[in-house]
C-alpha cells in the first residue's frame, strides 16, 4: 500500500504591504512545498506536505500562524487517499 503524505492548503491574509516578507518567511518553514501570492479574498496560498498529520498540524499552529504580519489563516486539509 502506498504511503500518502498528509497535505494542506493554507489561505493567508496578511498586513497590507507585507506580502513579500510573509512569502519569504513561509518558504523557510519545513513542510511548505509551494507558496503563491494570489488575488482575491486572500493574499497568499501555501501548500504543505508533511510526514504525519501531527507534524502538519504543528507546522500550521506553531510556525505559520506565528509569522509576523499574518492576520488570519484558513486551512484546507487534504482527505487521505484523495490527495
């Protein structure tokens, strides 16, 4: 059976003008695979992939949400077997 790594997409709102710094900070977080500046209701989309669900949760709670200038996040977790 193939081991599927837990994945998440985090939608981020940040302080006006801080997008570049937040993107750079996100790129240094373990498990962050891709970061995109986006137009619309959110400023940034981050794609994460970790070895375990707990590691993924910790990266979001203890690393991403602690980055300076991030105002809010919404996390979309991939469904196991569907990612």
